């Protein structure tokens, strides 16, 4: 029976002029090609290794948030050296003044800081200038000096008595260098105090200026470099 059916189908196909390949395709099952599977790459997750030498590390932040350092930069207070307190200067001795009309009008100084030593910069001399109203019988204007230690009562005696130069217009001036200041090397930090004295040709005092107690410093390089 099966052989009869098969012969019948072949005769029918040949009768319809169908190609042999079409006939064979009816006898064989249809195969559909499937795409070859593709390999999906796979990798292990990266391992985080902390930097043991990192000191300042930023904390993780959320979107829109600003980074906040885990170790904030903290400024530590710095030590400030306290200056040594200077002594209270003695009151002006009333005996240093002679009652007289106002003679000394103004004073100018070329510097307010003298230094001595070999390893610092600074002035080694100072010029004093004073303007006076000339009284009758005025012959000389004298300059007196002394040193007063800033941190003790130690001081030198008044000395100098240098005769100041003038320009015949009421202005007197004189320049003092370090070697004209008695015992300056014995004072690390001192006030150079000064006073002007007007006198006659016989050195009779006509008037004195107010003593300058703390306008000029005389300081050693050792003190400046400390």
C-alpha cells in the first residue's frame, strides 16, 4: 500500500513537469539556520586598593553636594615673643632748666635709630638740627648727651657740650658719630637722650630745651639679630 502511494506521487510530479529538486524538498524536512551564539565578555570586578600614604582624602559626595575633606586644615596658634618691658623714665630734673623766654622752637633728627656692631645695617651717626629765636647775648648753642638703658636704671653722666654750627639764620646743627658717644659699647639697647643749651660767650646759661628722653635708640647688632 505504501509503495503504491509513493509511485503515485512520483508520477503526479513528473506529469506536472515539476523539478526533481522540488519533489525532493517535499520529501525532506525544512531546516532553518540559527545564528551562532556570540560570546559575552566577563570580567571580575576591579579590586580597590587604598593608598596608605594619602593624608588628605576627600569623602564621597552625593550628586550636587560639595566635597568635604575628612581632615580639615586646622591652623594652630603661633607663639609670639613678648617684648621686654622698658623702665619708667625718671621725671625731668627741674635743675636742668633755667627760667627764660622760649628759645628753642623746633628740633629735627636725621634718624631715630643708631646701631653699632659689624653684622647689621643701620645709621652709625646722627645729625641734630634745632631752630631758635636768638636771645640777646647769645653766643653758643651746646649739645649734651647721655645714654639710658631701656631695661634698667643704668645710665651714663651727661657729657658732650659740643658747640653746634649755625647758618646765621637761627638754625643750629651738629652731627654725632658713635665714637663721640661715651661707653656706647656697654649698652645693648638704650635711649640716646639729648638736650640743647643756649649760653653767652662766658658760658652763662640763657636757656635749655626740654630733655629728649626716648626719641633716639642706640642698639647693638646682637640685639637686632635676636
